[in-house]
């Protein structure tokens, strides 16, 4: 996982997660020291169709080693 900070990312893959409404996201970091790196996270209880999330820009915030994704749109 990335160190604490904020990262501009884009969703490159999204599939249904293990729980109800969960979505497993694969994100590409768009800038900075980690540009081009891929990060996998699960959005819990997101309740969105994974196909609708492809190519959506987002911000990945890591605090205390815990990731949080804020999707645009």
C-alpha cells in the first residue's frame, strides 16, 4: 500500500466485491512519485454498478495506512 497522503487516480478495473454492494477497484496513480503504480482496494457498500466506474477519476487518500476512495461523478 502507498504511504499516507493524497493521490490522483483513475479506475482501470472494477468488479463486484465479496459483500453486498461492495466493489473491488483497481486504480492507477496518475501523478507524483508513484505515477503508473496500480493499487487494489475494495469500496465497501458502494452500491454502484462496477461497469459504470470504469475510467472514473478519483482521489485516493491514505491515512494511518487505511485507504479511502472519493470517486468523481
